[in-house]
C-alpha cells in the first residue's frame, strides 16, 4: 500500500487517462485507496484539479503533470498549489511519450553520431483483462 504517499500515473492522452483511471478505480477503492484523474479541459489551478490531486493515485498526461508542476512553482504560497506532494510516478507506455530531443526537425536530418552507445530497452506497462 502507498501508506500515505501519492502516486502519479502518467499516460499518453486524455482518453487513456480517463479510461484507465475508471477501469482500475474499483480495485484500488476495495484496497482503501482513492483514484483521481486530470484532464486538459479542467481549469488550471482550479478546485477540480486540487480534488483529483488529493487522491492517493492520480492519472494524467505528461503535459498536464508538467505544466501543473511549473504553475505550482510560480505560486506565492504553498497553499495555492494544486499538485501536492510528489512521492511516486509510474509512466505507462513510456515508449509512446515522445523524447523531447526528437521533436526537432534538425535532429532528424543531422548526421548520425560518431560514437555508439548501448541501446536501452524501455519497459512498458500493460494491463490485461481477464474475461470470464
């Protein structure tokens, strides 16, 4: 159990955020944990976001978590922040979240590096449903 800590589950888009949070919510609630989720159409810094972040487990996209973090760090007082403690994070389908360095066209057209680095196999999390 999280024992008083909070976990952010980062996934690719708002659809998967809502779907996955809704799917796992009954299981986590049975274990005594609360589940919330952040959507891009929620007011930044609003009470709806704060309520979702108060959950034990909060689902959201990397963009929403990142911008909430930046906005929170620009607040004058800690009680105005919405994200709360940053204890744990799980990145779901990490291979689907683009690497910021590859977002530049120049990177795609540049010559390959002269040194070779070992490749890293990034794990992905997948959940399987059992249909009975």
